[in-house]
């Protein structure tokens, strides 16, 4: 069937049982779609279950209720059509940059010659030509993120899941990486589900921003279409009147949930 969403959450709920037998519901009744070629960001208070949603989309967590669909088919097990870029570095320290980038192809049985050629191509595309023989400890934080990005994109996934991938970077490197992601996305228009705490970042990169409520039992409460022309430079776009207008509108809804989240955390500590 044509025009199926790349990723669809239908009434998805995810609950956990703690060691003392108490049930905790991270997210409840999540209805969310990511269209094929659409760039969607989720924002919300700390602890609102954003990463839980991403993990359900990856097939790392199974919904307690509801379901996740991938191009119209209910997800069973791992989402083999998705690539996942984690917040924490997932590079293997004993592998060089080129071997880290090509490891997924190695596990798929691609020949050494072909995976080396593809890895060199992707290192060049993320601005790391000539750095293939470096180990992770020999690279800066921004360079390691570029390796991780190449590691994800070399697999040519139909869906890209990104969990605050640039949160640990300084602002200048972060903006460079955001522009890099946008440039690469613009070329192939993969479906992207992007998790971030940074509202500026969400507006700068996205087609649509979805706001989640404070947890527990978090769920989408509103969404905003980002009608800012592409291509975009993430630094320049933040000074435009439309960006400021969208930021004010989204923050009006998000701020209330952030305050609820802080209050919930204080109550749990007491």
C-alpha cells in the first residue's frame, strides 16, 4: 500500500514493574506518526519518556498496550528498517574510525573491499576523509559524532532514530553537526524521529515538533508544523521572525509541562 507512514505509534503504552512490584507507566496512549521523508522532533520535560518512545520505534522495547507499525506492518522484534544514533557514544574503542563505520556491513557479510570503499565514502561525506585510521580516543567529540553518524547512514536505513545525539557537544560544534545532518537528510529524505531537550534545535531541524506531557504516563499533547523554508542554516534561521514566533508558541505549551515535571521530581524526592 502506498503512502503508509514510515513509523506509526497507535495507542502505544509502555509500563515497567520495579523490583518491589510497583508498576510504572512511562508513556501512555501514544499516537504519533512519522511520514516517509519527514523530520519529526519530540520535545518534553526531563523524564517524560522520549527515549522510551524511540526504543519502541527501534523494537528494543515492546509496547505493553497498542502497537508500532513500520510502513504499515506491525513491528515484531527489532526494526530492521531503522538506524539508531544514541546519545552516548557507541563506538568500539579498539576499532579505527573506518572499521567502526563499516562494522554493520561486516555483520551483514559484505566483502571487505566493498565495505572499505563504502566506509571511505561515508567518512568523506561527513568531513572525515583521511581520518579512517584514527581510533576514537584520537578524535575530538565532534569527530566521534561524525563517525557515529556515518556508522548509522552507511546502512542506508529507511528510518533514522536519533536520541539527543549532539547534547554533549559545544554550541559551535553542535550547530555544525546539525547542519551536517540537515544536508545529508536533504539528499535522501529519510524519515527521522529526533529526540532533544533543546527547543531551538528542534525547530531548526524539523518539519514538525511534537510536545510531550510531563511524566509519568506521558503522551503527546500538541504538535507544531515548522513552516520555515528549506534548506536551512541552523544558526541563521534562529534570528528570523517566524522562528521566534514558533519558539514562543511552542514554549507556551512546553513551559507548563516542564514546571509539572520539576514538581513531580520534587514530590518523588520527598
